[in-house]
């Protein structure tokens, strides 16, 4: 939200007068060299270091430096939800996201780690966007906001500085300690691959399910097979769609995935996707949302139609707020508050977009291809999947809302 003073809004600008505006050059600071050297020593001496990257890595455009440090140390990398994409998740050292839900490899390596470097992350103890670091870890925390240092965890080494500059310092210091030679990453990469295969095997029944109503996990799996993540910008919505897609979708580039979920309301993902499409019209911009989220902001699909933003919205319509079953027990008994639903594909058509309703899991892949083709032709598209009340999640934090 941008608030503009009324006198500024009403001011007259002389016709043809140039605006006297010069972009402000950003200022950056590196970390204290002593802190960087001590952090490098801790990382090199660690038996099982883990790097935990937040969205600050993307703001600093420091993905290359993060990758360099990880490969020097042969250290696995996980991200916060908002940092998803800061490290390519098709990299052999990628653990995926660690937030309210976790991948199998992230859960294992976080528990087994002795030193955790959090870079570009606030380390706020948040129920949705970050994982809880287990007790007993030696923590290195690098951030450009002094308010976050020593805020939530006992930190052994704090570094105040820009993520790109700090990662450069750490990589140089680690390289010196390793005599210029990167460690052999193959054993760690093989362990990550083994853990990922075992974790995905546990979910194979969901990801390949032929059940009707459709499970959202089958939709996510088909989407990943049909769409190259390098060509897409994907986001979720709050609640179930977020917790279902975050562990399994593999983001390969910064800003190829928009992770969120702090104080935002249901339906936020739709607006984010419209903005993404306007900023990157060459990308296939997709938001996954539930039927409750559509009830909050679904009519903003008309905005996408009107402004010529050919996004793709995927609605999981299970006719209930499944994730709120426990929280809304009394209100549902009295007033059926979880009973929602409708024909969202029909609404999208009436709003001027292209749409399709999918009830057969065998039709998912074809529908995704047709929706993408519609967006390439300049039409906003909506796919409505009739799903069941799925309540299984990958290591979801039990106390979360």
C-alpha cells in the first residue's frame, strides 16, 4: 500500500517540465572481517554443516555466491519459504524448503547438522515460513538487519552485512582454509538423492493417485511434469495449497517461485500472479488456490482479463475448508461454516476468461497444456480441479494454523 499526501496528488506539474529525479545508488556493507573469518572456521570444522537461505539472498542477487560456498564446503542447502528459489532445487546439494512443511532430506539434515549458517534470513520463530532450529545447533546468523540478530536463537557468530558481500567473504575465507580445493560433494549428494527417493516413495501413492475426487498432490505432480520451472513463476495461497505444493515443487531460479504466508489473507496469490505476469510477460504465471480463497478474491480474476494479464489460476475445489476441520468444529456444527463451493470454471468464463473444470485425474495434464496455450494466446485461464478434502502433509508442524 502506498499512501500519498493530498497536496502532492493535487499538485500541478508544468507541461513539458522534466522531473528532476535521479535514482539513489544503493549502499551496501560487508561483514566484520573477524566475524567472517570465525564463521568460516566453524563451517570448515563442522562435521555436518547446513546452509539455510532466506529471501535476503534474492534481494542481494547472491545465488551464485551461495552456490559457490555450498560447493566449496560440500554442504547441503535448504531455504525458508520466502527464500524458495534462492538456491536451485535441482542442484545435487539442494534439500528443498524447510518451513511449516519440510521435504524429507531437509528434515533429516536439519536434525543431523551441527552447524547452521542462516544467510539472508531473519530467523524469526514463525509458524508458517521458517523451520524451528533444533536445540544444540551452533548457529551462524548473517543478515543486514541488526534487529534480527540474537532475537530468536542463541547465536555463536553474528554477521551484519549484505548477503552477497558476506557470502563473498565466507567463500574466500573457506577457500583459503581448504587450500583452494573444494571438498568432494559426491557423498553428500548421494545421501541427499537417497533420502529424496525414499521420501518421494512414501508419497508416490498420492502423487500418482487415480482417486476421485482428485487429490491435489496428483495435480501438483502433473504440473511439474508438464511445465518447465525455468519458464514459470508459481505461487500458492494460504492454507492447504501452500502446504501441499511447497515441499514438492522444485524452483530452479530466483523469483521463479513466490513464497509467502505471514500476515497475508486468503486470496493474496491471485494478485501476486497478476503482478508477476505484468512484470515478466514471457513467463507462465500460475497461482494455486483453494475454493475458500476464491471466495475471498476470486472476482479479481476479472482484473486479469480486463488489464490483459493472461495468468493461469488453478483452483482446488473440495467444497470445504478441510484444513480448518478442527478449528471450526463448533461453528460448523452450528452454522455449517466449512460448507462452501460452486462452479468456479463457470464464473471465470462469465468474467471473460478461458476455463475448464477437471474431475478425471487422467485429464489433468491435458488441461494444463490447454490452459497454458490459452495464456499464450493472451487469455487469462482458470482450471478448476474437483478435489477431495486432503489433509496429509509432509512433516507439517502440528501446532500450526
